[in-house]
C-alpha cells in the first residue's frame, strides 16, 4: 500500500490528466470559493448597514488587499515553483530549504508593507479614488488591513506552499476555518460592537490570522511532506535568486491588475460614488467565476512544474489540454448563471434600486471575460511552474499595459460607461489566443532539446 508521500507524487507524475487536474484543482477551487466569501461576507454585512458609501469604500480599498496578496505571491509563487521542480528532480532536502526561506521572507515583506503603507496612508487613500463621502470609511478600512498584513500574507503564502507539495486538503482547511471565523465575527464587530466598516476589516484580519496558524500547525505537527527548519532560516543566494526570478514577474499580474482596478475606479467615480458601489458589488459577485479559473490554474501548476523537472513534455501537453477544456466548460456554465440571475445576485447586497440597476448592467458586461480568462491564467501559471517567468511577465505586460488600460481609457472616452465595461472582455479574448500559442510553442521547443 502506498504511503502518503507516494500518493502525492503519484498524482503529480502518473495520474490520468483529467483526474489529476480535478484532484489538484477541486479542493483548491473550494478553498478559492472560501476566499470569495471573505470579500462577499464583508460586502453583505456592510450592505446591511444601509450605508452605500461604506459599500463604495470597501470597493475602493480592494486594491490594497490585492497589492498585499501580490507581494505575498512573490514568495508563494516563486517558492512553490522551485519546490515543485526540486521534488520532480528528487531534491527533497533542497525543497525544504526553499520552504524555510519562504517563511522568513514572508515575515520581512509583511513588515515592509505595513511600515510603508501606514507612513503614506493619506496619499494612498486619495490615490484609490476616495472622495468626500468615502474618504474616512476607506481610511479606516485600509489602516486595519495594513496593520494585519503579516496574517494576510502568511495565510496566502502558506497555502501556496502546501499546494506545491500536493497537500491541497491542508491548504483548504486553513482557508475554511479562517472564512468561517470571518463570517462569525463580521456581525459581532459591525453591529453588536458598532464598529461598522472597521469591524469588517478587523474580522477579515482575524480570519486570516487563524487560517495562517492552522497551516503552520500542519507543518509543526509533521503532517506534511516537507518541513521548515530553524537551522535553514537564512536563505542562500541561489534560493533568493530563484524565488524572486519567478516570483517577481508572477506578482506583477496582481500589481498591474491593482493599477488597472484603480484606473477603473477613478473613471467610475466620475459617474457618481454609487456607481463605484455598484461596480464593487458586481466585481465581488463575479469573483466567484474568477476564483474558479484561478483554482484550476493553481491546481495544475504543481503538476506542470513537477513534470517539467522530470522532462516529461507529453504529460505536460496532456495536462494543459485537460485543464483548458475543463476550465472553459465550467466558466461557460457560470456565465449563463450570471446572465440570468444578475439582478437577484446584486440585490443580495443592497436594497438601493439604483445600485441594483447599475450593478446588473456591469455584471452582464463583465461576465463575458469568463470563457477566455481561464486559459490565459493557466498558461501564465504554467510558465511560472516551469521556471520561465519571462514568458509569464510578457503575458502580464501585454494584457494589462498593452491592452486593458489603453482600451479602458479609449472606450470610456468614446463610448462612456458602457464602452469602459467592454475593455476587459475584449482584452481576455485576444490574450487567450496569444497565451495558448506561446505556451505550446515553448513546450514544442522543449521536446527538441
């Protein structure tokens, strides 16, 4: 009978492509769904206050959370890619050195984010697009998020590290416990203690803190394949170089998305602060579809990395095909559901007829990204898994800077709000074809080496 280590490696190396993709992705998608709930729970309970400006403030503050996650992804993605490749080539001891380095780097990054963010907090709030009615609420929310950045970053990074060794179930457990705690604390802090938007932020941070400590518990109770060691807490030059070589380009996806999000919010606020609230609700609802494709992409990443380390190009192509077909079919079903249920979904979070009307319109435009964006994400994550960050960076740069932001500004100028909403679907349709072509080209070249 195979032991736990053998079963985890078997999934990466030999499991049938569709089964391997589903086995690695479905628990992660469930975990990603829990991450959606982090945002939706806050939005839901803030909506119950009847203050639409607080709803708008949560949306305006969202790029700060995205930037925090992006910086944690530098370590999470870079270290996970290196760990998967080390395991694929049979270097378990080196994989444990990378794991230990990832935890120490996460602590240092969190200290940097909190310090810089709090020093420049007033400037950050203005940059986010907050105005008279939303400035104070946005300030209060962001301040608490920055103070708790260690827990947010630790939660995201430890989840990625657990997935890199195939311990997807452990990763999901931390997310589940953290999300349930967030949902329980939200009404207590927002209403019972009358903390309003500050209570939502505090509940989010405490939920992330508990999720992080649960992940650490698995490591220190020796339930994982790999274990950190205090003797290896100082990373070598080689490990630092490899983590940041892959991690920095990977994090640019989220950083540039945050920049685009801020451009989007600053354009939207010209149509009224309630438009920002409506867009925030629509984007949070759509995030369920976004996290589904991210779950598939992150789930296939360790498989692609392992088989790249093992030089098994045929399995890589089979995994890619299975992943693309599965994620596209899933997202098409979600798109139909969004289109038919849009007013009801927006209405869960607000009773304002104007906000529901605008939010429905936004959701029915943005849902057209779903058939395309999953393939783009899967190709980008595959390049990261292979240790080829220059290709992932190229996809990110063209996607956000070359297409999305220019289209956002251009379509808004000539077609106003409705045109602005079409920028992202057009971008994702083009990038799906470009990304898939590029990945297949690189795998084909690998076969000839």
